[in-house]
């Protein structure tokens, strides 16, 4: 009977310690990834595959900027009559990037857009995981429609 009680006590202590350790790890991960004043911003992914764009990062706040970025149409026949989307830039901003790297294939993109109110900044961070040692150059392209970014905010891109 004493032995059963000892085992129950031991498992109870280990269970509480495990919960506290997991909660601390989750709290640390949340704080280190997003900061205390930072919130994740929802976004809608847009498809501009009928247009060619140079490698880089983009912040688009007007229809004229959108037309300048997407001025070069793709050579594909199915893209011939596809119009450039109209966006309500009074309500929205488009953040985007075109990023390339060597590898045999791209496996996945992990990405988040965050807003830090105290620093007045928007951060788009992404990790593109490529596999293999091939010399092929692979592109990853992402266009995100988000709520309008205030003029006094900075935008930072962290892509690796």
C-alpha cells in the first residue's frame, strides 16, 4: 500500500513538473517570436502568376504602384487576357516577395506577418526550406493582402 502511494505521489510530481516546463517553453517561444506588443496579422494570398516580377521585396499602397510592379505580362497564352486586379488601397496594402535559391526542390514556406504597435512596425518573416544540393535555381513568390498599413509604420522583411 505504501509503495502504491509513493508511485502515485511520484507521478503527480512529475506530471505537474512536466506541465510547468511545457507552459514555460510555450511562454518563452511566444515572447521570443512575437514580443509582448506584437500581434499576428491575418492576410489573404493573391495570385499574380500571369505577371513577371524581379526578385525582391515589395510594399504596394496604390493602384499606380501595383501597375508599375506588374507591368510585364507573362508569356503564357492563358495569361493574354487576364486583367490586373483592382484593389481598394484605402483599406488594404499588398506585401510581397520574390525569392530564389539553389536546390533540387522547395519543400515549404513558413511565414507570418506581425504588427508591433509600440514600435510602429510591420514584420513579414519567412523561412523557405529547400532540399538537395542541385544547382537548379528555384523561386518562391508570395503576395499578401493585409489591412492598410498606417503611414507612420515601418515595414521589415526577414526572409531566410
